[in-house]
């Protein structure tokens, strides 16, 4: 199955031409039953072939258990986006970033390459005040047109603050996890497994919930 048609490939050549630095894609799969692992590998291979600044690394969840633990990967397929030095910047995709999510995938590549937009000063100041470990989960479906915006905001916050990690979670691939977090609509955002909201909300809403979690940690 081919994911990128000729028109999209041409668009991506132009888009990836904006990349300032190289980006490494760490894909984790496993042998045997692994829903969408093959499709995810094919998609990432197609994307990495478009630009020599995008390098794909494939790992096995079992054979490369130490590497998986380093990046906090506990399910497959998983994609970790690393910078040019192979450093983890807090951004993960659990499940294939296809459908509408190819937009958040492309956006994350550009952001990690150093080609993203700067946050407004007031947002940056509030973000700098987040000093405790924070985790943002964004549950999505591939057919949801609003989900990529929420994923991109969460990933941007993680990229800008090393105390924050962000995960896109494809709800249908990880159905048990979706049930655990009572996902009835997407995008659903869960911060530190406690504070949650739905919809592609403004980045201020993400910050408000991060600040609530921070206050709880400090109290």
C-alpha cells in the first residue's frame, strides 16, 4: 500500500525544503501480531525517502528493550521523533500517523528540525514556569479533522519545555487504553492522567491545565 501520491510527494519536497536541521525517526515494532506496524513502516519509509534530512531507524520492541525504555515506549507501533543529535525531545506517536494525522506528523518533523514558529512571549513565559514533570496524552482517530491541531499544540509544548512529554494515541489501535481513559470523543486531551478536556482548544487551555497540575504538585 502506497500512502503518498505524486501530488503529495511534490508538496512534501517543498515543505521539507524548509528544514533547518536533520530529524531522526525512531520506529518501534515487534514480530508477530502488531496492528498497523507494517503500514506504519511503509509510511515512514516513504516520508524518509523524500528528504535526506529525515533518517528512519527501526527497532524491535523486544530485541531493543533498552532503547524502548529510554524513550518510554511500551506499545507498538510507536514513533519517537529525535533531533539531529538523536536526542529525545518529548514527542511520540502511538499508532500510525496517517489520515488527517499526517499533518501533525509533518508539523512535528518541521518543529524538531528547528523550522517551527515561535510562541508568543506571554505563552513562553507561562510555559517556562512549568517546572514539574508533565505528560500530555492526545487521543485521536485518523478520520478526525480537528485532532492534528491538538496534537501539534501538545507536541509544541513538549518541544519547548523539557519537563513536558506529549503522546498522540490512535484510539482505535489502542482500544483498551481508550476505554481506560473513557474516550468517547476526539481529540481528548489528558494531562498527568487527571486533568482532561476535549476538542482542538487554544493553546491557553493546554497551559491552564498544565498550571493546574503544577499547583497540585506544589501543594
